[in-house]
C-alpha cells in the first residue's frame, strides 16, 4: 500500500512542479539575458545519431574481482524539433554488422525529458536482451583467444525517474547543451540537487556466473539467475558550461548521492534472498560543440551509475545506463503569430 501511494504522490508533485515551471519559463523567455539567449521565436530542427546502453556487473569484494556484462551495441538515428517548452523526436535502430559477433539481441526503449528553466526531469525505461562478457579469456579457464562469450538469454529491465533543480537558472542554461533550443553565450555554472527512483531487473535461463572461472569461490559459489533491485535516493552536485567566443562550448555536470535500495535475489535451487541497505549513485554528463543563432553541432553523453550490496555477504551488484549522442540542429525564425492555445493555458506557443 505504501509503495503505490509514494509513487502517486511523487508523480503528482512532478506534474505540479512542471506546470509551475512552464509559467516561469514562458515569463523568463521574454526577459533579456546576457548569459544565454532563450530564443523564444525560433523552431529548432534536429538530426541525431545516438547509442544507448544498459550494462551491469557482479562483484566479489572479498576476492576483489568483477564480472562485467555489456549490452550489445545498437546505434540509432532520429529527427526532432523543439519550440519554446515543447519538444518531440522520433528514432529508429540501425542494422548493425556486429549482430553476427554478439549473437541475438533485442531492445525496447522509452525516454522523455523535460528541460525546464529551473527543473530537469528525466523518465526512461528499457528492455534489453543479448549481453557479452568483457575479457572472457582472462575470466574463464581455457577460453579461446579472440572468441566472444555471449549470452542471448540474459534480459534486463530498467525504469528510472530523476529530477533535479538548477539553482543558478538566471545565468546557466541546461537546455543549450542537451535540447539545443537555447544558446549559452557566456560561461556559467550552477549547483544542482534532486532525487532519483530506479528499478533494475536482471534474469537469465541459467546462472549469471559463468562456469570454470579462473577465480574459485567467486560470489560464494552461488548460482544466481534472477534479481531485482529498487532504489530511492537524493543527489547533489554541480554543472557548468565553458564558452569560448560565444560559440564553442564545453559542458560537464556531476551529481552523487545516497539512498535506500532493496535487492531480491533468487539463486538456483535455493530460497529467495532479500536485503535492504544504503546505496550509492553517481550521475554525470558532458557535452561539447558549436552553437550560434541558427546552427548547432555537438556531442553529448549522460550516464547513471548505481552500486548496491547484494544479499550474499561481501558481494555487490552494479548498473551503468547511459547514452552517447551526436546532434546537428538548425533554427528557423517563426513569424509573429497569435497564440493558438486558449487564454487560460499559462504558456504560449
């Protein structure tokens, strides 16, 4: 009963905050600002190439050894558009020649972000299947050199919501780097703080721990084929953009925090194990490129790292999810027009 109430309350607070921020954004877009141009009368058209990933690792802290599973690479292309507070995009995956190397793989992704003046809200989910083990020849006894260890039976499900507040929104624009409908003209930074909800699920047809490992007793010899990790926590950090000659820029942000996580693990032919402990999270992102009144070209990435103790003594699980993205954008001047939205709507379009 507590969990549905918590999620419903969190969602209502986000909706209320978003509505208030849209009012602020509409007002702020009309104010002159020497640090960034809100560009309220431009439509931004974007072309993007990106790759998302959802990797995980299994750690034995006693033995100081880690097994790293990576999701198979899958590039995508997309198009998008943004105007004032509204943005949309569509994308499709490309056929990857590496399919023959990494074996069968499938992916379903959903992600949406709200880059408001003071708040940034990210909602994302993904279902991935098809993983490979990094450096199998050093982890598994007598593994052939150059041959991949692939696991098409491993499936991961990820869902996350994070929201953070930009304290110095009068000088720093988070939109300029990541949605390209603003132009940061002077260097500026801001403290940021917020919260995160995460759910990570991993399952397979057989043990996630490969047989014949070089490290005996890894993960206390437990054969784990399924686990679920949920997390609620808060983070704080700093973000900044360095601008050269108004057009060249570099952006970097980092947030770290603590929260409470629950891990439910099901070893093969053993009872279910459960543990609630403090978890660590790290959010980092970066971007660089060229920005001007009409044109934008740049690269960006965003990354979330979580680490949680498992129910098995002196072991832990880690997850890394993120996205690399190349963007080219062009801005079209929108002629003066009447607002098509009803007068009672607190924003203009």
